[in-house]
């Protein structure tokens, strides 16, 4: 079970000639990873819209979210998001598995500003008593709102120990020594966005899961505060960032950003355990870069995809996430193009390897990239031409390459891979298949 306090991880055009194509058969979505959070991060100029979702499990009465923000947010800057939009982003950008089937070798030879939520009443508090307690501890309650099922405070503080003590005395379940994580943000004169569940509003709304929180603000700093998210962690956590910008790919400016190994041919058995394969491949990439790198899993213009793990999002959905610069007509982007690049970044972080918050920068790079893995199915019909032996030899060589590639991607032993590729998994109705295993 996750700890109660989730301190912030804080939110169409024609394809080119070298398009990937292939038949989409599987994806590795965010649900593969435990202790994971998802953030849609929309950025243009100094405007930022964050949509934050987490995998909190536990009593709703113990949930709390603390996010450092650059200024005191007004109520109209805080909204309740739609979890389905993050699910759509996840499905669209997930690393994917595609398959190809060899043709008959004989035949080949012959042919040679997002919408605002409804206004909510300000939250009922203990009033003067609560504010007096805060003031005595160096904490100022700058604003208080109820938005959807959340009671929200905007706080400022002069010292971290007082803020920790006030949060604890006010009923927020926070981990021990949280003041050490709070201190750097107080020194930067940042404010604190604090949310907990209003059980009465949550029951009235009828939602079974906590909905994402959206905040919009302006700041010259393009960043995500992750250090607070380590205060209650019992190991590395996974964060998926869907960064959406006008001009190009997003990368970290204070950590190495690397691309996930991609366009790799893997054995056919991977189709039955693509999730297990991808988790192993990601973990190996993470370790190969000293557990300190930000991993790029997807970069694409959001007007199209190839192959598509899910359809591209509509302008209406993107507006709800805060992509305010799109011109739309009845939900369709004008002209078929889209001045919008999605960068999917995957961060596995802990206090030892990520001592600083994530700082980002938008680049002018618009080259498409995706985590893509390829299955090649051999032709299974009868081969009655001179190309038979040449084809079988090429398939044997390809299977050896696939096994070597899989070992390099995952760190799995050659013995384990050979066992899973073994002849027991082959159709026995085609006699010529036996020759593949000489």
C-alpha cells in the first residue's frame, strides 16, 4: 500500500517515405509499472498546464498531495481533470509491438486554454483559529478552495520545520523528516499547493477513483518538482511525463536524456509476454545509464501515428489538457496538420540518483521516434522452388539475431531465450520447420 502523503512528483499529415508501418499487436502502457505517477505537462512560452494523476491506494481520508508551485494560484487556475485523457495519452504513446509475416519466398522470387470546471464554493475551515496556528509556525494560508472532491490550500512558509509541524497538526499524514524535502522550495520562495479529499464531496460526485488535478500557471521555469515525492518512498518510483509543446521534442536540461532502444527484431514468443519483456528492457537501459537518465519512449507530431497504438487525440481532448494554441473547427484541427509535439519521458527515480528536480527544455527537434519492437513470422506454407534453402537459411540467421538482440535488450541469459524459442513452440504440421533448428 502506498503511504498516505503523495508528495509531488510533483500534469493529421501524410507519413514520410520511411514510415514504420507494420501491424500493431501490443503495447507496454504505464499500468505495467508499480508505484507510478503520470503527468501531462503542456508548455508554451512561460505558460504551463499540469494534469497530475497517481496510483494512490488506501483510505481516502489519508490521501494528501503537496506540490510546490511558483505563485499563489487563483481558484480559476485549479480544475479537476479527466483520467480518460491520461489513459488516451498513455495508449497513444506506449511502446509498441508490431508484426510482419514473410510472404511466400517463391512468389517473391517470381515478382522480384482548456475549459474551466464549474465554480465551487470555498472550503469551510476553522477560520481564524486555523490561520492563527499557521501564523505561529511561520505558515501563511494564502488561499483556500474546494474544487470537485478536493479541499485545497495554497500555503507559503518561512521555515520548513514549521510547515511540517503545521501540516501534521492539521491532520495531514506526512512522513517523518519531511522538512528536509520542503526546505529547498521555501528557500526559492515557492508556494505549496496542498490537496486532500473532501469525503462528502467525493461521495456526492459518485467517483470511485480519485480524479486528476489540473493546475495552470505562468513561470519562466520549465520544471517538475520530484524531490518531495521521495520523502515517503520505500524505493524507486516511476514517473511518466507526457510533455506537449508547440515546436519540438522536450528533454531534461539537468539530467542525461536517452532514447529507449528501439526498432529491434525480437523472437515470436515475446508477443505472449510483451509486458515482461518491456519491463526488463527498461530496467536494463536504466541501469546501463547509472540509474540517472531520463528515458525518451516516444516523440511524435500528434496529428498522426504509424503504427498507431491508439488513434490520435482530437483537438477537443487536447484543449481539455491545456493545449490552448490549437485552432479547431468542430473538434477537428484545421488544415489536417497539428503544431503540437508529444514527448513521452519515463523517469525511474530515487533520492540517491535524482537529487534535483527535473528541469526541462523544448528543442527544435521534430524527428519522430517511438519505442518499437518487431516480430517476424516465417512463411508457413509449402515452398516448392529453388529459393527454399536460401529462405530457410535466412530465417535461421534471423532467429539467431533475434535471440542475440533480446539478450542485449533485457540481460536475459542465452539459455533462457533458447528454451523459450525451442522447437516445442513450433507448429509440427510443417515438416520443413525442423530444419530451422539444425
